[in-house]
C-alpha cells in the first residue's frame, strides 16, 4: 500500500495527528480564559461543535522540525503580548518577528483550509515554500495587518432574557478563531481575506498575485487601514506602536460569525 503524502513536504511518509490550534498555545488560551470546555465555531456547519478539529496529514519531520519552531514562536509572542487585553484607546507596543508570525498565521490558515476544504486552499498551498522557510520573496504577495479590539458593552436588546438586570455586560475579546472576512467597500471593490483572532489581536492576511504592482498593494492597504483601523505590518519594522481602537469585541464577534466587513464609501 502506498503511503499517504504529507501536506507540507508532499513526500510519502508516516503521518501524525495534530490539533488545529497547537496544544501548547491552546493550553495558554484556556488558562487565560479559565475555560472549562472548548467550543469552536464552524461556519460551514453553522453551529458550535464541542471539540477541536484535527489535522491528520502532516509528517512527523515537518511537524517536529519546521512547524514546531513556528508554534514555539507564537507561544512566546502569546506570553509576552497576546495574553494582554488592552483597554479602549490604550497605546500598545507590538514587538514581533514579522516572518515567524506570518509563517505561523499562514500555517494555521492552511491547516484550517484543509479541515474545511476552503475555497482559498490553493492560494495557501502556493505559499508552502514561504511557510517552510524556504522562500522569503514569496511572502511579499501576502499583506499582514494587525487590528486591536477592546472590551465592549453588549446592547441591552441583544442580551438574553436571563441576563442580570440594570448591570452592563461587557464582552471581552477572549476568543481564538480562524476564518474569512469579506471586505467590501462600495465604489472601491471587494476582497476575501483570512482573519485570525487571538484575543484582542486580530491578524488579517490579504492575498495578491506575485506579479501584482506596488500601486495596487499600497492602494488596498490604504483602504483597508482606513476602514478597519488595522495597521499594515512590515518586515522592516519589528516594533510598532498602535492604539487599541480597531473594533469593539462584541461588534467584531458578531461580524466574524457573518464573515462580512462591509463599508459604505458615502458615510
Ligand atoms: Zn512532511
């Protein structure tokens, strides 16, 4: 019997079984949220599922050598930065290794795309040499944005009947989720992006053709930043200052369920 092929190195090999969210990161997220049960949203199924999706098509070498280095980095970034939930308007210094962060985000999206058989699977598969650290130039066709969300009061009419009366309920950005965002600006255009939420920190990945001109890339970055408050991260700038005023956590939570970000240019 022929051995199955690893999704990363494309070689026939014995394959491992891994969680979509690395166990080392997941335990940190659980501890930070003091969770007792897990709940992962599958847009395809339109319902909550009780357990985390698993990946079964990665060989031990890819998993333990290259990809675990990326997981180690995101855990380090979580401990230093992502664990904190800033208040609205708080100034935040975001110090990061641009390529390790972007490669990890793309890896997570690629894994999620295989679990869900997503329409952008091909675009993520093309990024494999970058994810594996074999090509840095390929990464230039993907823009990475950071948006910070803040605790937000849930409107009274959106609370369930058994919510405490006369007591504002604040929704904190504690979720972790990987999904899509359809960014549409009337009069400008539309684009499907990947969104990775890690508590207050939302990372957006915008994909372009490798041959796309700087004018198109810059124009998109200007519009996306203008409408979302997201900051374009650049490899040359590992320490950025930003403000926690991108989106209210409740608004973002509701938006992530509908996968829509629509902006009207007339407003
Ligand atoms: Zn492999």
